[in-house]
C-alpha cells in the first residue's frame, strides 16, 4: 500500500487528524526549514517559523484550495515564507547568529527516495528558471521573497521607482510561472 499524497493528508487534517499533520510535517520539514532559514538567518527562529506555519496549517486547513495554485507544497511554503518574514521583522533589532548554509544540507532526509529526487529536480528547475530571468527581475524577486522586503523597501534599496519594482516583480513571476509550466508539461 502506497503512502497517501499531500492532497489526501491535507483532507485528513481538515477532518482534524493530527497524525496526517505529522506526516505532512515529516515530509516537508526540510524544505520548510531551509526556506525559513534563508529568510531569517537563524536556526532557532527558522524552526519557530516552521512550527508556527504548521500550526497555521492545522488551524486553517480548510482554507487550502487545490484549484487555486500549484499544490499543497506551494501553499505551505507561502505560509512558511510569511511566518519567517513576520518573525524577521519582529526581531529586526536583535543580533542574529550566523550558521554556514552548508549545515542546512544536513537536515535528515525523508525515507521516500522518489520524493527526494523529485524535490531535487524541482529545485534545479526553479534554479534554472530564476537564473534565466533578467537581472533586475531576478534581484527584485530575491529581495522580496528571500529578504522579505516590501515593494517600497525594494524601491528605496535599489533607488528604483516603485512602479518599476512592481512591474519587475510581476513580469519576473509571470516568466517563472511560464517557464515552470513548460517544464511540467508532458512531452
């Protein structure tokens, strides 16, 4: 018998099945932690962001709509991203400990090798798609999604008009979506 997919697990979470939440946590904790750590730069704060995100998944599981996006993982990572940004802003005055990003690679791997390989291929496809963007769009996306800056903060940091920043983000995200959609289409 194969393990249930993310869709089946989130449906079980909607029915208040805590073991389904733990299965989702076990499956997605590594990528969630890596994203949160990239944003906050501190292992403890990153773990807090991930825990907060999964608590939000538990509380608001019914808000997941499979028809509105690219799947559970994208929905979860958006929640993790938002929690990490919130924590980073809240703690912006506090010193952050520095950990070499190489340590992030030592997160225990899941037992599902096929899922690990698929996730690795997805990351590589995303990396290639991002690298193909024009530098102004790529930089705007990095500042917004990894550094957690608002559109106004990006405009100030890059000495670029606000409308230009918004346009770069919109175009960059459209190009990423198109590029990744082409890769996902069966041959």
